[in-house]
């Protein structure tokens, strides 16, 4: 796996965890003020296994939400959420199909919201998919949120739950941005568990931009709290191992590879534990037997698409 793919996978895993933990903040980006207690995180699978949504949030219409007249009798509405590090036109047909599949499967109005996480060098960020043949047209439009346009609201603390993503809003992020992320999370008044998770996610995402020594200093006072989440336990341990073999390029490469495997394994156990309960000895042994970081990262992503450890490891 090359560095770009590794970075993309790490961010994808982190963003999935963030929005599953804090669904209300994603909706606030679109101007929907819905308390977290009123949001139901739905199983995002549709009938075809290759058509899986990133997130599906079900909201009661009574929460100040209006719908188009054709759905005036609906009691619930679903927000289907996708996100991309940078835009990829090739997925538009899949989003179109998923939205239609979810609407048919769930039997309630479904709207698509897409969050573009990083501006990069792209100039266009699609908000529709259309086909024309002569005078015949089909048009599918959706809400596209460009995260960097909300950077000031994140910095102000209004969208503090998105602080781990602030680094993605910067073309050339500095250590000061990471310090601000940490301060925003501390000052948000969130429950300790969510605070720890967000700090861990901030560290995980920032680790793709900054060396370990810098991050150890920036997160020094929070490492014990973050370690409780399991997100970076092996990130810390791996740093100690690689420090011992510094100067031995081959040994360092092996140590780094082992660290990536263990980091992915720990994240799988953590997220899977939240979804399915703590793994039994048989499941633990099966996970320990996997020595590929790529396979483990794929399983981490799949934890949001299945219901049991057995189904995940089948």
C-alpha cells in the first residue's frame, strides 16, 4: 500500500468513526439543528452488497424539519451521508443508485449530503449527476458541503466536534493548527469518552502530516486519556520500538510495518467492540492471526456494514 492510499484509508476510517460518534454535527453543517438523542443511526446496507452508504441518519420530522409536499405525511426522513477526501466523478452513479435503493428499502424520504473534506488542487466539487439524450434528461441533485468553507465555524467552537478535521481545511497545516484542535476539543464540554475519542482521531489524522516527535509533544498531556480509547496504544508503543532501532533502516522498516499492523488491529477491536461487544477468545485469536495492515483496515471499514463478529470475519 503506498503512502497516499494509507493516508486516505486512515482518514476514511477516522471520519467514519467521528460522524458515527457525533452525527448531530454533520447535520449542523447543512443547517439542521437536531439533538443527538433524536437521531437514529441506521444500518446503511441496501440489497446489493456493493452499494453501501457511509452513514444513514434517521430523523423525526417533528424536530422542526420540513419536507416537500409529496412527502407531507412522512413521520421520518433519512439523511444519507457520503464524504470524500477529494472529488471523484466516478462515484456519482453509485451515489445515485444508493440513494434510490435506500429510498425504496426504507420507505421514507431520503436525501443525500456529500462532505468534501479537502480542497487540494481541485476546482470543482460536484453537487449533481445528470444525463441528457436529445431532449430527454435525468437530473439528480444533492447538497455538497465543502468543509474548508466552515473552518471559521470550527475554529470558533461552534462546530468543535469537527476539530480533528480542521487540519484538512488547511493547504499547509502547521503545528499551531493541531494545538488549536486540541484546545477546541478540551473546551467543547463534551463527555469524557467522546473527548478522548476526538483527541485520538485528531492525533491519528495529524500523524499523516507531522512526525511522531512533534505529535508526542503536542498531545503530551492527553496521551493517557487517548490511550484509554485504544486508538493510539500501539502508535505510542511503535514509536518506542522504532526509536530503539533508529539508524538501522531495515529494522526500522520492519518495526514500522509491525506498528501499522498492530495499530489497525487495535482499532478493529475497539470499533468492533462498540458495534458487537467485546470479542470472545476465538474471535481474538482470529484477529491476532491476521498480519496484514491492509486486510485489518478493510475489516475496520466493514465494521459499519455488518452486525456480528462472525459476519465480519466470515
